[in-house]
């Protein structure tokens, strides 16, 4: 990964953190996300110069949807940041006649940046829509669907020792599919399946964790009386380091997906 690519990913993660900050100021669990579209460049070389110029001008990654948790606002536990943003994608076309061209298929060219690892529900939704990649901040060790608890992004939750070993060693998706230099491949049973997507965790992890702590030390007016009493709680700003920085090669299990203990346990 180049320095330019790393800065791009960090920039989009900061946009996701901005959504989480907005959620925090509106009494919502501070989880935010952005969906970034990476247009597929034409490979056949056809088309006139004007069409090619327009294609090149639109080839840069751009945010097409933003979301943050709406669970408290709507009293609906399924209104996670990812669901809210996907709703925007499915309904943001300016006219019904064009809506099909800006429908769910665009997600196969998108990358999700989210402050907390997607829960099992959201990880499954992303798989069904064919998301390309996911970058997240803090692991979700109680409900995580991309390494925290299950690996929904890989074989719909199935995981084999062959692929796990290579993912943790930094193998990319293409390398896992092709096998090692001696010709040892995964085969149909162990190869990537339709809907599988790549995951990378730990991006701006400390900021994401501290923001969650800022929320949980607050008084929840909607909680039962016996569940309150947080007046004496102190906000902890120190976050135990991972030991490995963000931006390692993408793996099916995510960066440090099994080892990170962020102290995060949210349904997204």
C-alpha cells in the first residue's frame, strides 16, 4: 500500500468519524460510515474522446452515501449506520427512470468505511449487496460479523484453517485464490465465493473507541431508573495499542480481527 493510498483511506475514515461525532451530539450511539464509489474504468478503449474525458473525470473515488446510527431516534434496533447509508443509495436517484442504474448493483464497486466493525446483521447485508471492501476502526468483540465473532464476509461465516493461516500472514484475496508458489490452491471448496469481500480493521481505532466511551459515560434518559447512575464515571482517554498499525495488506479476516480487544460491544 502506497502512502497516497493510506492517506486516501484515512481521509475517508475521518469522514466516517465525522458522522459518528454527529450521532454523538444527537444522543445516538456514535457509529458512522461512508460508502465510497470506485468507478470501473472502461477496458475496451472504445468511445469518442469526449466520452473518455468524462469517464476519466468521474474515475476518482467519491462518497455517495453517509450514515450514522438512528436506533434511538427511531426506536428501531435495525437502523444501523450501514442500513441508513444503503437506504440513501437505493433512493437517491433523481428520477424513477434512472433509479435502476443507481441501484444496489453500484455497491459492487463501493468500499465501506465505518468507525466500528459491522455487526453480524450488517455484515450479512453487505455480503448480499456484493460490497467490494470494508475498512473499519474498532473491533466489535460481542457482535462483530467480520472477525469479531463471525466471519460473514468469508463463505457466509464459514472459515477454514488454510485460508485463515494465509489471511493472517498477509495474503491478498488473489493470492489465496491462486495458492502458493508450489501450486497449492484453495480449490472450489476453499476458494473465495460470490459475495465474499475484503476487510481491513484498526483504521483510526483509538478515535473510534474514545468516541464510544464518550457516549457510554453519558446519562441515558431512556434507560430504566435502575440502569442509570453514571454520575461518578470518568472518561478514559487511553487506548491500548494494537501493536500493529493500520494499513496492513487486506485479508479475508481483517487486520488483527481475532486478536484485537477494543472493549467495544455494540450492535453497531
